[in-house]
C-alpha cells in the first residue's frame, strides 16, 4: 500500500512506527533501520510504515545532477513490502518540503497529520529546512508531542560503512557483485520494453530495449543478467548497456538478449538484474566481428549464470 504524506493518513495506519529515511538503494544499512521499525511495530501491535522521498532531495536542489537513482518508487514499494511494511509513505520533496522547518516536520507533519506513534531513523539522518533537524531534534520535539524515537547506527561491511555512495561507486567501476553484496540483491533496472531498430533480430540476437531513465548508469559494457517477466518467470541473458558505438547514431539503451526465449515483450515491464561484468563497450569494424563477439559473450554469461539454474 502506498500513502502520500500530503494526504490524510488512513485511520488504520495512524499510530504507526515509521522508518524514516530516503532508502533509495534499500541496502544493508537501510534494512537495519526498517527492520528495527518493523520489530518495534510488531511488538506493540502497531502498523509498520517505511518512508521515502520522491523525487530525491538532491534532484530538487541540483536539478542538473547526473542520474543517480538505484531504485524506482515501484521497486522500493516491493522491497518495503518484502521487509514487512504495512505501507510505504511517500514524501514529495518540493519547494514546500524544502522550506519546512525541522520543528514543523516533527510537530505538524509526523505527529499531527500522519499520527505517528514512533519513528526509527539512522543516526546520521538530517531533515527540515537547511538540514536543521537531526536525531537530537527528533527526540526533543518528539518528546513534546508524544512521538517516541530510536536511532540505528551504521552497518559495516569489511570495516566500511554500507552506503548508497559505496554502491554507486561499485557500479560505476563495473563491479555489480560488490554492489549486490551491499544491496543484498543484484542492482536491477525496471522498465517497459520499447521498440528498437530491430537490428538484433536480423543477426539472431533479438534484444529487449529499455530506457535507462533516472537510474544511475553502471559502467557501460556487456553484463551477464537475469530478466524477470511480469508473470514471474526469470530468464538468463547477456545485456549491453551504453550507446552502442558500432551503430549510428549512438543511442543510450539497456539491451538484454535472453537465451532460449522467443516471446514478444513489447510494452511489458521487465526487470533486468546485473550479475557479472563481462567487458567494456567496443566498436567493431564489421557486423560479423560483432556477431562473433556476441556469441562469445553469451557463452561466458551462460557459464557465469549456471549456478542460478533454469
């Protein structure tokens, strides 16, 4: 269930424990905050809600920032539900939200409008106009309006804090396995399959074309991937993400080719998960050279994905 902070909270969800954060990647650190909120809610017989901001605050303050999202709102909703949330709460980050003082955010929004009983957040969470609010403000103002607060410390992996920045760095470096360790699942791009220029089918490598949208761009190149279809089926494949330098004009796309699949995916929303980086993008002198390399890429992807099964 998705609820918006600008609207009245459904009566059944008032008195909730809210996990408060942006939770873009919903990585190990985010999962620790959400897990504490869900446990607390269950122990007290209250609804558990996981919040997020959309668009991301960075997009509001730096509209020209390069795409950096690790998940869409739909992906977050699915992940939050999996984590035990009764609802996802969406704060629309706009000019009004940016101008809201920390005091008003706690008093008027969390307590009065949303009827929250308790909030769980990360120790480093900031909120309110000019980032005027932190965990201490949350505790102090919360105590005045009967809002309980807990803070969860950072999660470490290999002695370093798990963060969305660390995940983005791994993806940009072409290391989806490191990103998956921090996320607890492979980084995945979800979107509708578009009509392309049909070159793939003429060389026996038909692809499903997806716009990369607002997602972070992982290192351009070829990956071993899996694709989840709307009916739940999971297909194995190899995908190119980039601008396809062999073809003119260059066009940025994610193009998965699924092995042993011949169905029509146009218009369907699929999710492509990145498992292994095979090689960087390259420009080929001929179509034959490209086809030969694609065959090798597919063989390597099949080998790397063999542990996943059919």
